[in-house]
C-alpha cells in the first residue's frame, strides 16, 4: 500500500448511495485520500426521499471537502435510467471523460425487509420493490458509468453488500439482494478484465450507521452504551472503517489481483493496516468465530 497521504489526488469517484451509512463513510474517506467525489442519492436539501431521514447528499459532499477532497452533490434516483445517464454525462463533461472509481452503495431496503415471515407469506410487491431498489439500481448505474472506465482502460468498481459468503442472511428477499450484489461484482469483473478495470464486492462488519445509533438510543460519542442492549454492538465499526478499506483498494496499484472477489473490512485491515476512526481495528469475523459460531454456525468461507 502506498504511504502517500493523498494517494487518490486527481482521481474521480462516483459514490451512488452516498447519503448516509456506508456510502457516506466511503465518500468521505475517498475525499480524505484526495479524490473528487460525486455524491448521489435521493435525499437532498431540496427534499427527503421516501425513507424520510435527515441526512442529505449535500452534507456528505461537505464532509468530503472538509476531509481534503472535493465533494460534489448530484441528486439522482438510480432506479431511473434517464437520471443516471444525465449524471454520467455531467461527470464526463466536467471531468474530461474521467471516472476512476464507481461505488454502488444504493440500498434503502431496511423498511422493505420482512425479517419475520418466509417467502410464501411475504408481500410480493414489497419484496420485488426491494430487489429493484437494491439490485437494479446497481445494474443501471454500472451500465452508464462503465464506458468511461473502459475508454480509459483503468478503474475500480465497488459493490457494497452484506457478508462475503454464501451463508443465508436471515430472510428471502434480503438474502437474494445481498447475494446478487456479490454476483454483480463477479460478472462485471469477468467482462471488465480485458479492459484492465477491476470489480469487487465488499462488506463491513457490524456497521454503526446513523440509523443503528438511533436504534440503540445512542450517538457516536457514547455508542458503547448500546452494548448493554446487544453485546455484539461492542464489536461494531464506523462507516469510516469501510471507507478506509475502499480507499485502500482504490489506491492499490495491483488491484487487478483482487478483481472478482468478495472482500471484507475484517480481512483488508490486516493487509492494508488502516484503522477505524478511534484507532481500533474491529474484526467481526473473529468475534463471530469466538462468540456466535456455536449458536449460528460458521460465518462461511469467502466467495
């Protein structure tokens, strides 16, 4: 890994779904490494998405710039091909056709996920909507963004998912969405390899997102208090940890050696040496093996 504190200076990134959570963490850390980052999503100062959360793309873009990069907010509904095409045209026009990093982090499926019932008892339209939101958006975005990378014969596509194994993820549509995103990375890697463009999937461990902090009734300053409700929360990680993993991958001159793989923060920190925001190095796989494997079985082998 390069020791340059701004290894991504001059690079252009698009973080689709950068409003909050892992997407925000990735955008900010790409900025900290020097990149120009287009931050997209549906929640902006002009109005909230149907998730009705307060975070906005403008806030993320400001954090990118404050970290040392250049954040550019661009409100985009990634389920609408016309809007994505216009976004990519904007990037091409403003950056002389350059796009070095594409992060597909669109999700928004939490309120659509039914954790209680099996497939045959779930609402079909809700489940299909989850797939459209969490999978089709990635496909649409890659369809229009990849030609910029192929033309330059360099770049990295990052598909953000949950888990890097074939392990069942607790409920049908959620499992299908997160598994499909890994397959998107595999398929893109195969088609992009002749053009020297890499594609990987990546998962955080127990991600301490804004919504999860709210769920436990804590803020980042006292987040450890949430462990009283769930001891596993003590082993959670901030979105910055995921962001630093992606920034390290983007700066890796030998990234093609990893193309097509499903990666995780808990493996990458050992290779690249990055830390979480507080200087720690959470390893959720190690926590799982020690504390959860007996009850839930092995986490599974990486894909």
